[in-house]
């Protein structure tokens, strides 16, 4: 439930390997359903899942790595395989993914954490 407050509208999320979950997200008024499968969970260290769009060919992989430090945790996010999406629509351009992740990880998450 907390993910919805700073990121995607996530449903049916259970953080364990092999589980699936779905998210809603979009760009400029267009909404996409994301179908994801959890590939790896290492508590406090790593979380990895597939990233696919309903009705759009292709799959990519998103990996979050966590590096705890002095009263803070650094997050490294890697999104591999963006070129696998079989579409020439500008929403699937690499720069849009970069802008989206910059906003989610660089702005929305820190803003959420400051409030909680």
C-alpha cells in the first residue's frame, strides 16, 4: 500500500520470488498496465523483477540494489532491456524511462520519506 503513495498504482504485491504483480502507470494521460514477475528478493540488499506491458510485445528487467550507510540508504536502479519493447511509440523511448525513474527515485521517494 505504501508504494502507491510515492510510485505506481501497484496491486497484488507480495515480495517473494516467483510472485507476480501488476501496476498502472503512464505518460501524458496514456495509461499502461505493467505485468511483472519477481525474479529475486534478497532482504535489504536486492529486488529484481520483470517489466512487461499488457498488449505490447517485449520484456525488460528492473533491479533495485540497496546500500545502507550512515542514517541513509543509497539505491541503485538498473532497467535493462528497454529496447526489447516492440514499438516505435515515443512513450517507450529510453529518455522517457530515464525521466520517469529520475522522478520516482530522485524526487517522489525522497519526498515521501521526508513526510514519514
